[in-house]
C-alpha cells in the first residue's frame, strides 16, 4: 500500500485540478490523449480514495466525493464528442475537487513528529535493559517503519496521518 502525507494528497488533488483544465472548452480532438489523461486522473482518484478508506477514520464523505469525481470522468470519457456535457462535467469536477481540497486541509490531521525517548540508560539490570530496549525498538518500528542503520539517540522523522478534528 502507498503512504501519503497530507501535503502529498493535496498535491495529487491539485494535479487532478490542473488536468481538468484540458477539458474546459470540450475535448481537444485528440481522443487517444484525452482518454489517457482521463484514465490517469481516475486511477489517481481511486488510489487516494482507497488510501483514505484504509486509514481507519470516517472519511466516507471524502471518498464519496472521489466516487462522484470518477463518475464524472467516466461520463466525459464516454461522451468526448458532446462538448456541452464535457464542459458541464468539467465545471462539476472542479467544484468537487475544490471541496476535496478543503476537506483534506480541514479534516485530516498530520502529526509532524513523534518523540520516542531512549530510556535504555536508566536501567541497569540486564533483564530490564532487554525489555526497555525491545519496547523502544517496537515503538520505532510501529511509528517510523523499519529504519535501517539507526544509532541510539539519533533523531528520526516521518510524517504520519492519524485523525481528524471535529
């Protein structure tokens, strides 16, 4: 599974918004290239929607907006010769994407860092040292993923998406 920070999600939605400008006056006449752009947009939206569903938070309303977006993309792909439909759907797409951008900015909380204090030096008994060391390593693996080549006392950073304000 892919991992996305909030900024990466915002960037991807902005890329979808930029791609929609291609259809503001209808199709370009190059149906093969238009379909390629539409397929890429739909795939990106599906990946983002699936990622949000996997987060364990209730982002169903945002996922539904991505589904609406995908349906509008599909309608355009099936009706490239219908200029009015393409333009109308492009306007709807741009509104949907602006709502998605606001939702991501306002509802998805990203923790910038997690401090894991190394208490290995505070215990002296070998058994306690092993327990504390094991727990610290577990926290590092759970919070930061498998990180190779770390030394004790080194600072680590990985942005995490963890919840929502409401």
